[in-house]
């Protein structure tokens, strides 16, 4: 269905929005179950000790949540949550 066609808005609200909101609820529920504070410190220590082995864009899973390795400027490595 093309944007602007008759019924497109109604279709998106009834189908796409419901699926999106269910996904948001599942992600929020997963975040509540996982205490990243306990898992992040060892992960960050590992990253600091293995800087030369990582490529920008590498996917790292911490506590069941995917992050990508990025640079924060000045050579810093940071973990950014992987977009859904």
C-alpha cells in the first residue's frame, strides 16, 4: 500500500502501530529484567583491554542486549545500543 492511498493511515494505525507498540513493550520488559550495571563494568574493562582487536561497528552483546562499538572522539571507544 502506497503512502497517501485511501485507507493507508487506517492500515498503519491498525497493523503497523500495534506491532511496533508490542515490540516497544517487549524491549522495555527485557530492560527491566536485565540489570546492565552488573554486566557493563566487566564488558567495559574488556573493551579497554582489547582496543586494538576491535573494529568500529563490531556488535557486542552485554546482558542480552546488542551494542555496536563506536568512537566518541579523541580515540575513545563507546558502546551504542543497536537500533531496532
